[in-house]
C-alpha cells in the first residue's frame, strides 16, 4: 500500500532518529506531522485535526506516551509503538497493539505502517453516515483496525523469528 498523502504523526524525543524517520517518510510521499518530542507537543500539533496513523516512542524524556495513545485510540487513529524495551513497560490495554523494536530499519517501519492501513484508505472517520469518504470501502473501522493489528503482529513475529534464527537477541 502506498502511504502517499497519508498524515503520519511522529512522536520521538531522539532528534537524530526523528529527523531521519521524518525525512524517509517524506521521501515516500507521507505528510509528516511532527516530530513531537513530548506528548504535550504532539497534542498541540494534532489540535482538532486527525491523522491517518502515528508512530509513538514509548518513553519520552522520562515520561510515557500512553496518555497520548489513549487519546489517539479514542479518535480512532491507528498507532504503532516504537520501543527498545520489553513487554513489561506496556500497560495491559496496549500489549496487543502493533509495535516495532528499536533500533528499526526504515523498511521494517514502512511495512508496519502499511499494515496499519491494509485497505489503502485513510483511517480517519469518514464523515456523516452514508458519505463516500475515506474508509468507505474495506469494511467498518473496527474491521480495518483488527486487520491492521493482525498484519503488524505477523510482521513483528516474522522479524523476531528472523532474529532468533540469526542468533540475535531481541532488544
């Protein structure tokens, strides 16, 4: 799936990593929102406008991103967590959410983002009932989200099994 024109929120406090990620997504045609180094700044960037997806670093300057993640979920925005830490830092409500281990390669991140939008449409709310806006095809929002989560989990499992086969320990 092409991410051209999709609004992707980047929340990352490591400037070099955030800068490289944003540049890569822009080269691929995404409309990058951010990078935001804190959840507060991310909320300021969002305002009332939605995004098609978000990449969230779990730990930001000693705090976590879970309050922002709750708000994005409330808005129906698919999220991808990026973390170098294990399952123990993830609250139960987010343990089944897609995530990618840091450090990640740009292709792995792209595949994970593509899995968040498997039907090729944006995931923002479509507008009034009966409208033919983004997301009208490919099922309702819940179905699309479940497909995205399953795809991201499959990609993560493949990456982990590849690391295990190569003798590397996951980070």
